[in-house]
C-alpha cells in the first residue's frame, strides 16, 4: 500500500502533454492518463504543442531554430510529451526533434504513438531521443512503462536542484565580495628637503659628540697619576739648630 500510494503521489505531480490530431485518439489517451492519476493537457497539432511549451518557429519558417515566446510560455511544468507520429503539417518526429534541439526542453521525455508498425520509423524515433514508441490503440499496460521515466525525471530534477543551490551560494558570495568597500591604502608621507637636512644635521652632531667624548676619555686614560707636591719631604737628615 505504501509503494502504491507513493506511485500515485508521483503520478499526480506528473504533467503530460498529449498531442494527436485525431479527437478519438486524443480522448482515449487522455482518459488512460487520468485513470493513472496523471495531469493531462491535450492539443491537436505539433505547432500548438510548441506554443504550449513556449517555443515557436521563426518568421522565416526555419524549423531548426526555435526561439522563446514569452507570451505563450506555459505556467504549468510539462514533465512528458506523448505525441502521435502521423499528423498533418508537423509530424511527431518533427516535434521530437524540435524538443531535443531546445536547450531548455531537451530533458523532457518524449513518447511516440503510431498505428503503423514500421521498424525503421521506430528505430529513427528512438535514435533521435524518444523514450518509448507505443502502437495504437494504447493500452493501460503501456502506461506502466512510463513509471521508470517518471523516476528518472524526478531523480534528474533533484540532482539539478542540488547543483543549483551551491552555485547560487557561490554567486551570492562573489557578489557580496565585489560590493564590499575596499580599504584605501594609507599614503606614505615623504619627508621634505628641509626635514631631511635637519635630520642629517642632528645625526652629524650626535656623531661629533660621540667622537669628542671618546677622544677625551682616551686622553684622560693616558695622563700620569699626579702626586701631592705640598707635603714636605724628609730625607732622613736631622736639622740642628
């Protein structure tokens, strides 16, 4: 019961864009997806699918250079696209190529449906990046094959979010570092010429005083010791009166 409840919760959070020009087939796939608790949006052409995804062809009609159309970009995230292969105008294969060529949509899983079992067609779609190729009429058992893609999509999304958070933190730190006021270097005060001369004069005077003091000290150390000349001398001769 726990695993079934978890699968149901994941399915309810999973939004599928179904593309088919046949109203009957479109209603059938919508009912099957809703029975499996998926959120479903249906459109009847590849062009409308691109508009819902936020892509449109250029004005010159070049098919391989989709551009962003902000006004038509959907507010609900699309987690998977299921499209019919044979449609007038833009085929399911063309729609697959446009999605895989878009840098913002290439990670969306795409499933192709067809009433014709043509091996070369199936191989070409799988090589172009389709996750599955269903043969019509699509059965409920076919939708069980979508569950591994649900898990894969959820895992990739979690990994992307884990990678984005550190990148955002690094970016914020870098921006804060750039906006921090830089400490202004204190200008070194250079002494002027007069101050330099005064310092040199003081230094020279100090040197002269030191030399003079040393010279006096040396002279004093070389002088003989003086005797007291005022004391009378006695040579051992007595004086007779």
